[in-house]
C-alpha cells in the first residue's frame, strides 16, 4: 500500500468505520511522520525549533493533498496524525524509561549548553492521565491530543472536531486543569 | 472522580477561567455555596493550572527524533574519549560527558553534531579548531578539540563545567542588582576578549552561560555558531537561518552580515532579562512568530517598566535603562560600538560616574517610527516627515541664534545626526518599495531645503561640510542617478552633485582625509554617470578616470570595506562600459574596458570570499557576471555569452527573491532576460528567445503596474517591449507584436514628457517607430510601414549630430524606407533613399572606424540598391556595381571569419543576380 490513491481510499474507509483500514493505514502515516521529522531535523539550523504542527501538515500535504486537494476527510487525517504524534512521543519516552532502569542512564535533563527553553513534562504520566480523562470526557481528551501533540491551532481543532473555537478553548483550559492536578498528584 | 463529578466541576470552573487569580478564589467560594468538598477539589484543580505547558516542549520532539541512535553512542569511543553519559540534546547536537581513555585523567563535555558531515564542514573544523582552541579566558569554557568520528559525525570536545545555567543561577540565587551587573561584566569581558581575537559568538543567550560551583560565570560555544552556519551554501542559509529566535539581532533575521555589534545586541537582551526579570519582546505564552513580530515592530519597553519589583524598577530607571536600550538598538550602528564600550558604561554605573548612553530624542524616535512602518509611511508619514523637517530646521535656527560655543556645537551635531537619520537610513528603507516615488519626491524637496539651511550655518566646520556633501550626493542619487532607482530628474541630480562638490570644496581642512577622498571619488563617479547619460562622453571619460584614480589612492583596508569596495568597483565597471561604447572611436578601448571589468570582477570575488553573505557584494558580483556575458556577446561567442547571462540571471533572481520589495532588483531580472533573448536569437533558438522575451515583458509590466511612476521601470518596459516585438515579428507572429509595439510607443512618449530633451529617450521613441515600421511591413502594409519609418527618421535626424550611433540609426531608417519603396514598386524613390543610405554609411564607417558593426547594413544597402537598379533594363551596370560592392563586404567578413550563415545566404542571392561575366 504505497500509492497516494490507496492511502486516501483507506482513509475514507477508516473514516466510514472500517477498523482494518485504519490498521493498514497506521504504519504508513506513522513512518511518514517519523521520516518527515528526521528530514526536518537534518534541515533545521541550530536553535531552530521543530513544530509538531509543521510535521502533521506536511504529512498531510504529501500523503493526501497532492492527489485529492479538496479531500473531505482532512479533519479526520489530522486527528489520526495527532494520535500518531502522541504515540511516537510516548513510545520514545517509554524506551527511555526502560533504558534508564536497565542501563543506569541519567535522567533527561538539559544542563550543558543545549538547554532548551520550555517546561519539562513527564510524557508518560501525561499519556496515562489523558487515558483517564478520555473516560470522563472524550472530546476534551481529543482536544488535548490535537492541541498538545499535533500542535494544531484552536481554529483548526474546531474545524477538525466540528465544534466552536470557544468550546475548544474552554475544553483545553478545563482539561489542562484536570491533567495538571493528575500530574501533580 | 467520575464523569458526573467532573461535569459538575466544569460548570463551576468554566466561568472563573478568565478572572484574575485574586478574584478567582472569592468567586469560587461564593459559587460553592458552602460545599466544602467541592471547594477543595476545585481549588486543587486551579492550583495546577500551569502544570501542563501550553505547547509540547520543542526539546522533547527534538530528542525523540534525534534519538535515532542517541543511546547507541554511550560507551563508544570518539577520538581519545569514551562517552559516559548523555547530558542533553538540542536541535543541533547532543552533549555527552566523556572521559579520556589514555594518558591522563580528563573529563570533558563532548558534543556530537546532528549535522551531516560534508567535506567542507570537516575542512572548516580543521581550520577553525586551532583558532578556537587558542581562546584562553577565565570566563570562556575552553574548546579542546574538534574533529569527526569514523562515520563522519562531527564533534567538539569542550571543557566540562559542573554548574547551572545563567537563568537557573538568577532564579536560585536572586542576586541583587550590583551582583548581577558584576557577574554580567565577566561575560562581557569574555566576549570582548574574543572580539579582540576576531571571533564573534553570534549565539549568546542565557543557556550558553553556565555559572560553575564556585559562582564563576563561563561562556560556552564560542565560535561554534559561526562554524555551523558556514556549512551551508548561501541559498540554504537564507532559507533556514542559524539563530536562536529569542536572542537573534535584526541583522541576523535579515540575513545580513553578523558582526561584533550582533553580540552587543544579544548581550543587551541577556542584560535586559537579567535586570528586569523578563525578555523585552516575549509576552507570556508567545511563540516564535510573535517574538519575531515584536522584534520587527516594537521598540523595547524600558527595562524598569517591565520589572515587577518596584524597588528594583526605581534603581533601573535612568542610566541602566539607557544602557540596556542602547545595546539593543535595531540598527547596529546605533548600538555601543563595542562590547568594551557597553562594559565601560556598566562600570561607570557601578562607580556612580556618568554613563555615555542617552535617552532617545523625539526626532530620532519619529524617524525610527517612519523607518519601521515603511508601507504605512507612504500615506501617513509624508505629513509627519514634512513636519519633522520643518520643525527640525526651525528648532535648529532658533537654538543656534541663542546658543554659543559648545552648546551650539552640540546642537549642530545633533541636528546632523537627525538629518542623517532622515536622509540615509530611512531613504534606504523606502527607495526599494514599489509606489514610494511620491514619498521620495517629497524627501528630495524637503531634504534640499534642509541641506541649504544647514549650509548657511556650517561656517568652517569641515566635517559638517562633508556631511552636507554626503547629503547632497544622496539627494542627487534619488533624483537621477541612472544606475540606481531614481526619479528621472537628471538636471536636478546634476545640481545636487554640483552642490556636493561645492560643499566638499569647503572641507580642505578636513582632518579625515580618507573620508574626504572617498566622498570626492564617489561624487566624480556620479557626475561621470550623468555626463555619460547626457552623451558628453569625453567629460564622462575624464571624470571616471579621476574617480578611479582617487579610489585607488585610498588605503587598502578602507577599500576592503564592502561599501567602499562596491563604490570603487562600480566606478571601474561604468568606466569600462563607457570605454566599450560603440560608435565612439575616440573613446573605444575594448581591451581597456575588459581590463577594468575583470579587475572589478576579481575584487568583488575576493571580497565575497571574505563575506559570502553580504547582499551588496553579491549584487555587485552579479554586475560582473552580466558584463562577462556582454563581453562574450560582443566577441560573437554566443555560447559563452549565454553561459554568462544564465549565471547572472541565477544570481539576480536569487537576490530578487530574497527581497521581493526591492523593485530595482526585480527590474534587473528583466534586463538579464532581455540579454538572453538576444543571445538565444543569435544562437538560432528563435522559439526560446520569444518565450524569454515574453517572460521579461510580463515581469516588467507587472512591476510597472505596482510602481507606475518609476522611470527606471518604464525604461525597462520600453526595452522589453522592443525585444518582444522584434522576436515575435521574426517568428512570423507579427499580429501579436502590434499591441506590444503600441505599448512601447506609449511608454516612451510618457517618459519623454518627463524629460523632453533627453536624447536617449527620444532615440528610444524612434526605435519604437522603427519596430512599428517592421511590423507593418511584415503585415504587408507598406504605407503604414513607410509612415512609421519616416517618423523614426525625423527624430533620428535631429539627434544625428549628438552621437554617431544616432546618425547610424537615422541611416538605418533610410535603408528601411528605401527597401519598402522598392517593395511597393516606387523604384526611383527607392534608389534615392538607398543610394543616400549607402553613401552615408560609407562616410560614417570611414569616420568612425569602430562603427564596423554597421558594415552588414552597408552591404544590405548595396544589395537593395542593386535590386533597385536591376528593375531598369538599361541600368544593369549600376545594378552590378552595387551587387559587387555588397559581395565585397561579405567576402571581407568571410576572410576575417565573421560571415554569419544568414549573410552568406544574402551574398549568394546577390551573386546570383550579377550578370554572367561574358555579358559584362
């Protein structure tokens, strides 16, 4: 399954509820995101920050938009890509945690030279908290996934989920409170 | 918590989200109405509102991706070290703690770059590591070595410092203001030390400053940003800039040269944050793009206003505010001239002495405002500018009248600075923009008034006179420097240059003799441009020669500065252009012109090797590439000519793409395309040449639509219309050519209304009529063709006395007219015109030996004359004589190897019409 037509077809089927189509699609988008990310990293200059939203949009352009510019499943693709970004990041955090236990590796802190501005966050804990939140309010969990892991803007999220930007903003703020408390606990 | 409880909490919390923290809790208590369990739960939620960041930290994503083999490095040997522990990762590299294997005990920080190790990076590493390793300073983390692993991954071996970053140190120690400044001065001294070793850091930021366990600040990564940025070709460097957004100076964003002033800026930002506790342009939660916008538009707020601690704010107010703001000026020239000067001011503050940094003046701020809001200034700024200038003059005069001695002196200096701001910085900004002409006209008028006012009071102040001269040169450039975006007012430009010359004559006592000679040389070159433009060729020649001689007297290190080098090499180029101008035997010196052009190209190439990203140098080198193409075209080596023009096109397209606002460079793209049209035509690739011509025309028309009053672009349109029409006619598409020719005539007439006596423009109009004549002829409309050629001839005959090329042009029209008369069967008229054309060509070619390119036309005239006599049975002898004259010319071409295939065809046709020898 390599051609763009195949991919859009599978996306359509997945959207219609065909779970096997989603399974078939997953590795393609997943690999594409990883490939784009590595390529982006090669291109980036020191100090430049890589944005998840750029990766997701580029993956969309490459896999879908070339063949079907006005594809109606755009929103669906983004939610799929967001969940993949999440999976990529969480898998990596898991690997690191495993290595840390096995290999006595120091915790990931940025002390020398390359400290990157921004808050540190325990991705595994966030992932688990998000699973719990999904049980309480699935839409809020989706908003977090799109906002945090795929880096989408409020308006884009509103379009993906078919709700108003104000609702997205409210969901995000409330979910942030909930997750914050979970992480602090 | 279950879903129902969460819904309940949401209903409670949602209305409170936008309230300030202080009101939130009281509102919460009220809303909970005594339900203490609910209140506790809501409070717990609000307590951690910032625990989840707004955005995924970029570092996490970077690490995830970078980790392809990150862990695999642990335990591996790199150079003489074995990697022990990963310390951290960023976009460009991963840093490990590493230990030396043999010899002696040494722990280092080993930095593996994520960069691809190409040969040039490795070479640069070899070259640079010696320099970097030579930096020894108490506050610089030492670089021990640099190299590349077996698989080519480049690495750096750095001193391992056990400490925390500057930010962490500030947050944890909460040092008082004096301590902050003292520690900051350590870093300043380190940067100053490196600058004196000719190294720029270019990536100064809190993360690159570590404070070790003894409280000593140490600077990391000196020279490394330079090492990395250099690895890219110019193209990618402009695409993805090597910088840290929050600490990059405006010139870095603009992709301009990075200098020690860039480090002054970054240090200023670090100082700003250190003193006030916040970054001047970073709002809470703002991403990179907003930060960039902040850098573009807003002037930094005084640090004291950003400081939440009231006592500290009071301490910052005044001197420290001024010091910080001077360090982070947008324009490098306005910052402290060196890190040393910044450090001196901070020491003065520590000692309670007066500092050099001053608060901004109102006039300066206003000028800056206009400079930043260039587009808006088109509309609103004109009035403000006028106000500024008028106000400035009045203010100055009042004060000069009242004040004496030192104060007047100071006042004059200030006024001068103001004038410089308005006339230079700000004009630089607007002149490139499409549609800025009205603004520029206003600038010229007000600028002249201003300079005249200044002259009246200049007295014997030599350096002020020099500044006035510089001002006049600038105004003259805007009015009518033919080689820059100009208003087409050449007479006005001549007057301004004259005024500049008078001002320079007052500066005999100028102690800065180099600056004076430089201004004189620049001025002479410009006066030469005008003389050339006005076909006073001998005058142009002598002025260029003087200018070049003056430039060559300047000290070598002065001439190596890009601005001086560009002025000098421009003079060489334009002098060379004059010497290669055809139709002027007294001046023509093709080898001399070639030498000037090659010298200029060489100087530019060398300078670019030193400063590969300097846009002015790149533009200058484009000029050399263009002339290389011209040279080979002149040598009739069209393949090499095409090569030169294609290179020039690539260079100028790159420059134009980098600055879409720059109308002048966009126009240059059209110029090169036009030259390619001619070359491809000569190479016999007619279809390509038509396409190229139409592309050029589309480009120029688009530009004129954006900037309809710009004469330089109008001229570009007339030239491209001419070529597009010519190629279309040649390709048999004369129908398509007609509207283009009508456009060519209209634009020329428009240009002529602005400059009624300009011979070049009048000649340009005559060429448009000639094109119309050719088009009418191709369409079979002989009467229309004749009328058009006669219109062209009438103009050309008026100009003929001014320069041989105009006379030759007139003669060419005679030839066209004669041919059409012949084609319409008016043999007598044809004979008369053709005989006159041949005779006149003979005369001109004899007079101007360099007009040899017109021998082809002479042959054409003879051949046509042969045709005209051949129609009469009794005149075969005359006919044969004419044909023989034509054939003899083509034979001569054949002997010197310049007979084109087309001429060979014409020769065969003429020879075939000669009567057989027996009947002669």
